[in-house]
C-alpha cells in the first residue's frame, strides 16, 4: 500500500504532475460564477473527489476556491483533506495567474504550498515543510520559472476553436516541479454530457516532459515520461475561447487514474 498512499495523496492535493486538478472559467462582460466537481478513480474505485467554485469578475479577474479529499477505499489508507485558492487575470492569450495556495493535512501532518506570480513569472515559492531534495535532484533555474502557470490556471487553454486546443504545450509549476504537457490531437470533437453541461468536447493525448524540480531516475517520473498514456478531454461553456478539462486519464505504474467531471456548470 505504500505506493498507493503516496500516489493518491499526490493526486488529491498537488495533482500537478498530471495536471488533473481542473476548473472552468470564461471571459465575461459581467461577473459570472461556475461550479465544477470531479471524481478521481483507480481500477474503477473512487480514490478522491474535488469541488471548485470559480468567480470571474466583469474585468476578467478570476478567483478559484476548492476542496480536495481522499474518498472511498483510498480514505482507509490515505486520509488527506485540503483547500486551494487561486487568483489571476484572464488575458487575450489565456489565464495569467497571480497566486496559488494549497493547504492540506496528510494523515497527522499539515503541509502547504504558496506560489506568487508577476506577469506569468514565478516571483516566490514557499513550501511547508521544505522540499526534501534527494540524490540526483534536478534543480530549478530562473529560466524554468518564466512564462509558467500553476496547475489550475495552466490547464485552462485559450484557443480560437475546439480543433486548435490540442496543438499547444502547457507549462506547469506546482511549487516543486516544472513540467511541460505537450498536447497532440486524438480524433475530432465528440459529444460530452454531465450535470450542467451538454456539448462538444475534444480529447488530446499529452506527452509528459519533466523540466526541473524532481529526482532524476525516479521510477514514477521515468514511467510518466517514457511509458505513460495520458489523455485530456476539453470543453468550453458557450462560445468562450477558454477550454477546460472535463476528463483525464493518466497511466501510472499501479494502474490508470481516471478523472471525470461530475458537474461542469455555470451558476450565475
């Protein structure tokens, strides 16, 4: 169970390496709000759940608040609960983050990560407790922290049409690790429906490319890099130019982790 405990807590709280923590937001002329709920499963069994509330102001500023927790069988082995806050601004080329804060309790330990951004560049990162850098650690360089986004803002894709979504690379930073997710098309648009949404969605395959902030040679990273099959399915509200994931599948050493939006709804 050791491997499962480590992986499920990573999925529930930081989720970043596979970009599974998801949200929906659209550029707005008047303040709008959204509710997005997700279920995470492994071998068909629920291991985590996440609920996000998003508010977009009439000026394009966005704020996301979320709750994340282990669930089902996983909660018997990995009791994790967390809260997340993200702020930023919707610009012409997509979301530009200002801050990312996640706080969570894993078992009996409290942990947190805070990231501050200026114009899409990381200006400060605080991890409590500090990162435990092991042998063969790939250090972050200043260049690695330029033009990046947190795991929430970073999976909102700006595109002129649905068929342009999968022609991009997502540059993500979770407070420890910098990765790129290189998207590629995987078929055309298909219908998708869940609570609050019914419309077209498009599925991209994703290539996981670790940049820095990780232990080189670690089996989990090497698997994601060389062997994992990753797919992300994107949809958008109305005619918005912002597309957000409604489904994801990530191959890991212990099985395929699936994320599904059980609610994807504009509430105001």
